[in-house]
C-alpha cells in the first residue's frame, strides 16, 4: 500500500542517507560484526553529514526540525541495507538518548553537550538495567549520594548499548536509596571520570556489531551540574521518554520484516526445485501473501503512531501496542523467510541469517512483550 506521510524533503533525506549507508557502512559491516563494535568515527562521519541532530536547534549545530519522520527514515534504511546491528548505536543516540537532553537539559547543559552530540564527537548511552533486576527499575541499587557540589555514585549497570563507545551516559541512580520510584534521578556520567569503568563488551547471540557493555561506578564524583531533570523525578522522566523509545523499536521491527520479505521474494523467484522456481509453489505463494498482508497492516499502524508522536498525542499504551506487535511480527516473519531460503537461510553470508539472530532480542529490550501486554491490559481494564 502506498505510504503518504513522507514529503519530498523526507524522500531527498532518504536518498542521502541511503547513499551514506551504502558508502560508509555496507562495505564494513562484516568487519564490525567480527570486532563486536563499530568505530567511534562512524558517529562523527554521520554527524558531519547531518544525520544525528535533526531535532537539535540550529544555534546548537542541529537541523532545527523536530520531526520524527526523519528518524523513521534512518531506521528503515538501516534495516533495508542489512546493517541494523551496525546502525543500532546511531538510532539509540538519536531516537532514545537525544530526547532526554532536548527535554530535560538546562541552558548550560544544552550548550555544553548538544553540539557534540549533534556532530558525533560525543557518543551517548542510557544506563538503566542492573544485574538481577530486569524491568524492575525501582529495585535498582546504584546510588548517588549528594556531597556538596557533587554526587558520589556507586553501583553497576549491564546490557548497556553503546557502553564501550559512549562519552555521555544518562545513568539512572537512587539519590534517595530509602525510596523506590520517588528516589530515582538521572545523572550524566562522562568518559574519564575517576572510578567510572567499563567491563566486558558482552558476547551476544546477535547484533554483533553493537557494543553492549557492563558499567561500574566506584565512588565516582559526578558534578551536581550533571543532574538531568529534577532530583527524585528520574522515574517520571524515563516514563515520559519510553513511548518514543518503543516506537523507534517498532519502526525497526516493521522495516526488518519488510527487508526480510524483499530478500526472500528475490530468492524464491531465482531458486528452483524440481525444475520450477520455488515461487511457483502454492505453499510459497501463500506464505508470501500472509507475510505481505501482515507487514502492510503493521506499517500503517506504525506510520499513524509516528504522526501521533509528532502531534504530541502518542500514548504509552499505543507505543506498547506498536512495540510488542511489530517485534513479534519481525521474529515471525524472519523465521518464515529463513524456512523459505532452506539451507542457505542458515548461512551467515546471506542477510536473512543475520536478520534471524538479530531479531531475537527485539521482543526483550525496551520492555518485554509481556510487560507491553501488562501496560495495555492494565489500561483497558481500569479505563
């Protein structure tokens, strides 16, 4: 179905970013997968090309255009090119971390950090998850005790995307350890602060090019000037930003399914069995028809969610619906496409195989499918 929400400006932006991906990422993604991390200069290259700060005010080096459709274009093109793992750090930087700085930073913080975030000289990450607590953020033990004009931070975080490359880590801490949600705050911990250490670059099932690290904080003195937002309101700040994060994941999920379907359609039209193209078999046609229908329907819903986000109307529940449905669709579609590829679908030289292992985590990060259903179910039963 024809999509209507993009303007000519978005189409030109898409062409430009597609060229960037083909030139700067596609030739290197195998090497980056083997290394387990993308080079830091990828962020600087993307920033120099204008792809990291569309929503940042022009006076701070950005594009001055707060329109999430540009973010959507970037996420889609990364999936279509088969370099989603290498591009995840970029989308985390722009879709998930940047909004915290835009909505919560003081004028001084904005002047200090936004130009570097936009240029790619400052790579960002967000650290919420801790060993053993999963989605129960209120049980976190990383604490930040005020001592004059500093907070002293102690604790650990895990599964942190961009954890190796990050210069600025938005860190969820307990500034009042006696409280649960009401005791949480957000501090920006910076590269080079004494006592801030990175642990392993964790080995994962998929998304191999994306650095995912353990972080450790031992008596780290973080200036009070690095408090992001209001002390004690950290949980509320996280909740405010989760709909955009989850929509970003949903966008990637639909685009991944679209990419898998495209690769598979090409394959089954070229590959023969028993003297006929695989595409000529009824089972293949039915499978393709079902996947085509499901992806089209999901795409329409996601596009409407992007419109709602731009209008300031996207609800927590709508974002949760998009997140769980589109990531489960991604897993289901990629799995069926591997089956249609046969043995070749299990070979990592084929993009469908990489897409298969990369898809598994998407129903977990950003809030599991079960948590998304709980959010939706709680709303519809309570009214």
